């Protein structure tokens, strides 16, 4: 009888902990939703339908930031643990543009626009990716000293077109255009334009093969 009673208590305790965990998860999701919604409002993000966001996204917008319909953003370890990074970061500096199309997914990645970054429809951006349209710093050591305003920093627009898939931990650098339906292999550093329907990979990324659509 004693063993049976202990077993029953254990089952009740486990079920109670599961219920508490579900309640806590729901509360956290609601809090994250409200924080993300407030962040979108404060940063003047334009969107027809509020994106589905798992976790909390970090946004800093001083330019123009636009989202299409059905955008999904993973911004925590649970929603996409392979990324390694624990949140998505979206930054748009004064006068810059960040345009994200319909049905696009972003996982624990950083996108930083000083000029213009355009991401098309049905684009998959894997965990831990970085997309930059700027060098951030001058190549001239005299112009990148601490506490001095840097000049002549190179910025060029980035254009990622429809149906592109960017593998986890890839880096897309300034001035790059990735044409429709191409794939960037995981861990690549893309410095050149990629034609449509091609697989590129490596550091720096190079052509691997054509994608045959049957």
C-alpha cells in the first residue's frame, strides 16, 4: 500500500510539474509577443500582418524597415538550436532600408543595413547567418582609430531574390546579389554575385553546381 501510495504521489507530482511548465511557457510566449509588438511600434516597422516570432527579436530602426506577409523569425535557442546564436538582430541605420518579402524565414541571424538590403519572397535564412551591406570600418588604419569618426567606409546594397536558401552560419557581404532559387552552403562567405539556380559554398564562396529543376 505504501509503495502504491508513493507511486501515485509521484505521478501526481509529475503531472503537476508538466502543467506548471505549460502555463509558464504560455506566459513567456505572451510576454515575448507583447515586447516584440511594442518594439515594432517603437521602431516604426511596416507590415501587413505581424510576423510569427519565436523568442524576442532585437530591432533598431532609424531608416525604413518593411516586412511582407507570413514572415517567421526564430529568435531563441529552442526554436532553432543549430544556429548557436540566441536571437535575431535587425538593424537599419539612418536613411537605410531593410525590405523583407513574403513567406520568408529567418533564424537567429543578424541583418545590418547602412545602405539597402532587400530579401525576396520564400527565402530561408538559416541559423546564425550574417548579412551586412557595409565594411563597418575603413581599410585605412589612420581612419579607424578609436574615438574618431570614420570616413570612406564602403557601403553597397545587398539583394537576395526569391526562393533563395542560405545555409546556417553563412555571411553575405556588401554589394552581393543572389539570384532566384540559388543555394548558399552552410558556413560560406559570399563576396560575389550568384546567378540563378546555382549552389555556391566555401570561403570565399565559389560555384559548386547547377540546380536541375525537374
